[in-house]
C-alpha cells in the first residue's frame, strides 16, 4: 500500500443482477473493518455506473454493507417487472419499462425506501453517479445530493430493454458503453487507493444467440475500457517507482484541496482477470481493516 495517507475511493461497477453479489462484498468489507477497529471502512469518494448505481444509492442513504446486501436478499424481481405493451406497435420502444420497479422497489414507497430528500449528506456529497446523455453524446457526473428517481432510472436504462429517460429535454441511457467504472474521475480527485467491485463478466467465452451476444458486446466495451485505464495506472506507478514522478499521470490532492506530489495508486479488485490489481481476499481485507 502507498506510504502516502490513504485517500480511498469506492467504485461500484454494473453487471446486471450480479450487483447483488457486489452488495455482499460491501457487507464483507464492512465486517472485516468493524472486526478490527469497531468502525466500517470510510471512503473519500465513491463512484457508481450502470447497475452499480443501485448500491451507491443505498450507500448514499446511509445504509451499511449488510443493509445493502439484505435489500438484495429480499428483492423479488417480478415485483419490478413491467412489459412495455403500450409502446410495442408499430415499432417497439423497448421490451420493458421501469414503472413498476420504481413504484415497488426503488421509489420512496418501495421496498428499498430510496428517498432522495433523506440522505446521508456526508456520503452523498462525495458520490458521483455516471449518467449518459445520448442527445449530446456526453457522460455526465451527478453528485448524490442532486440525484432523483428519474436520474437513477436513467443510469440503468439499457437500450432495447428499457426506453431512454428524458431529463432536461435530453434522452439519457445506461452509461455502460461509455464507462462501467469511472476510475479517471476518482483519480483526478487525488485518490491513491481504489476499491473496485467489478461485476461485469470476464469469462471471455463467445456464446451463440442474440441475447447472449448483446451482453457480450457490453462485456467487450466495459472490460476493454477498464483494462486500458488499469494499464495507464500501472505505467504511472512504474514511473514513480523508477524515480520519474514527472512522468506519472496523476497528481494527488489532500482533503483540503492542496496539491501533493505525484503518488502511486493501489487498486483492490474482485476481478481475477485484472492482474495489475490486488485481489480482494481475506488477507487484503484484514490488511486494510487494520490500516
């Protein structure tokens, strides 16, 4: 781990219903830290994209890792499923809508009780939700303090399956084709320790059929972009290790906003395919729990 004071970022990727596993990792991380210090691990920033925004939303509401995981354990997919019959002909707008999901699960009166007027402001203010503005072909970062139900749904509106969400007269869709883990954003804040819960498939096995191939295209887009930024981090770290900090890509910033010397970044990841990252295992959880 870096000798610099830890500036930790929690990065929650998408991955469909695999984000329920992501919630379990959040619980395990909390439990390891609490067992060692009596307090959960704290972060200086947090970032969510695609399906990871659901877990980030619950985290912004002050939920513990166990509470987030329990929300998924109680989740009943059919309570949130609604077919888009009204806009099926003459040209289908989408297969499903999020109407029932927002009403029964992710709204203020739903199972998850997400009320954007009742946030943990400390967490919400350091969190960024990745929204993709299709009308302007632009990735937008929205603070947790500025989110609302429509913004949340726009972050997970996967084309073909769900219709785009209109916000400020623009169409928004799932950001997965632009990013599924915005590491650049957290690095620009001076992060030197990234906890990435990656839940996009990395089996690398091509399967037949249109549905399988649809999601394999997403895997290709998300994984290639992630590996590219991880490679940049490796090169930046090597420049520092070789005594060439001027060649490092990212500066560090203190909590007060003052610039610090360039410092290396350590990444902990759940993905076995990311050879440059340290795995999330019992040893690493204990090491950080005692940090």
